[in-house]
């Protein structure tokens, strides 16, 4: 198991905004979530496929998360990298491809290092490509501190070998149909590193500075017990949580912008308190642990089938089609479109209120509501 940086690139979104957070997080266990484990498996598979595509030796990893969906999304990642490599070859005869490259950016961040998924280096451009397998949060490449740190680390190694003028950073997030690219001149990147990053990194490494709650608290391990965050959420609840008809439009809009974080904080707090009571003997005054609702299950399906048949019950199986994705994988996309294309449709999704920053186009509210209600009534 490799060591972890106190100021990691992946957590820089937090410690550049709230500098004491990095040291505070060290007091909490880093328990890998199922989503994080799935992401790790996807990265390993994507790395293997990319190495094979580039004629490098690689052994295919095996994980409990292997499925058609992961296979499809990692294929898309490899296709994207190869497309970018072909583009680089148009202006550079010998572009360099680095996969899972160790990067050191300790010139700006104390003990700072990380690993870049894929780096393409040509005469004028350094291109960082980062696979994001998660689907919960849309990740934007613009001013993305993780990718900026990786870029600084890559420049430390290769800027003297190539005449690099600019850095492109791409977030490839296939489960959200999100490919976000941002380009910055090397001089501007280094200016940010010298005049903004260095100071924040020094404060963060010492655990100093002011606590500053915000959307960056989402994955902070210390968030559930952070007093600054709790005070902010409780203050909002006390001053603004009146019944909707008693709020002005402006107050409702203000609360809408904070709902996700408040809900996340409340759920985190409940999960933390439940874990403490269940696994660490904590007794919360006025609360108790009870058994939740459960659903009956068969112990052994083969034994159930045998017992049912022995007693004369024959009609015990259900037949169903394989999924649309499995059909597409079975036939190939071209044959799938030829044979089944006319039999596929995409029903309208449930109308959802989102911030205007969301990339999806606005819909006709009356038509969308009617279409969705008709679908629900038909099901």
C-alpha cells in the first residue's frame, strides 16, 4: 500500500478553499466507499486496455465490479485517448504517452505528489486526461486544481525536453456524458502556482487558516464533525426554514441553492451517529438502534425449485429479455441499429429542477409534465 500525501491533488479542491481541512481529515479513518472501490476497478481496467491498445504488456485485472457497463465506458475512454494521440501526431512526430505516471509537485506543495491517469506530451502542448468514473457529481476541467497540480508535476519532468507553451486538461466522465477540456498558458499556470497555490499549501500543511464551509465539504472526512459547517447549516435552518408559502421568492431561491449541501450534511450526521452506536457502543440520549424493515428471501433457489416441482408446481419460472445494453454488446452497435433500431425509444425523464449552470437544455414545462405523467400511467 503506497503512502498518501497530506495535501493530495485529489483533495486540493478542499484544502485550497478551506486550508485547515487537510490536517483535520487525518484524524478520521479513510474508509473506502463502494463507489470509490468501483472507481479504482474502472481505472485499473482502463489502464490495462490503454496499455494493450498501445502495444504495451499488461495483465487484465479482475474485480467484482466487472460488468458490460464498465467494459463499455472504459472502451470509450481508450478511444478518446487514442483520438487525442492522433491529433497530437499531426503537429509532433514523436508525442509521448504516459500512463499512471507518478508526478511530483512538491516545488509548490509540501510533500506534494500524485498519479496522472494519462498524459500526452507534444512539442507545444501538454495534455492531461483524467478518467472520472463517478456519476454523482459533474466534474468540470476549468480551474480544476487537481489537474493543475498534475500539470505542474508533469512540467517539472518534461518542460526541458519539449517546447511546451500551454497545458490542456480534460475530464473524461463517461457515465455523465461529460467531456470537459480547459487550456491554460504555461506562464499563467505557474503564476497561479507561485502567487496563490504556494501560500494556501503552506497554511494547509500546517493545519492553519480559517475554516470555510462550502460545496467542497462534500467528500471531506471531517465534515460530519466540523463545527464551522454545522454552525452554518443550523443557522440557515433556524433563520430560513419556515413553511414555503411564508417565504419570498428570493428566500426560496437562496434555500434551493443550499438544499443539496444541507441534505448531504444531515445524512452524513445520521450515518455517523448510527455507526457510532452500532459499532462503537455510543449511546445517544433519546435514541436507540432498532431493526429496519427487511424483505423475505429464499435461502437456496435450487432447493426451492426442487421442492416446488416435487409438490406438483411446474409454472415457477419467469422469462425475460436481456437488457438493451446486453443486446447492443451481443450484436455490435451497427447490427443493433439495423435489426432493433426502429424498436428502441427513449421515454421522457422526470422533470427536475436544477441550477442554470447544468448543461442540459431547458424543456417546455407543460409538455414535459404531460408526457411524463402519460408514461407513468401506462406503466
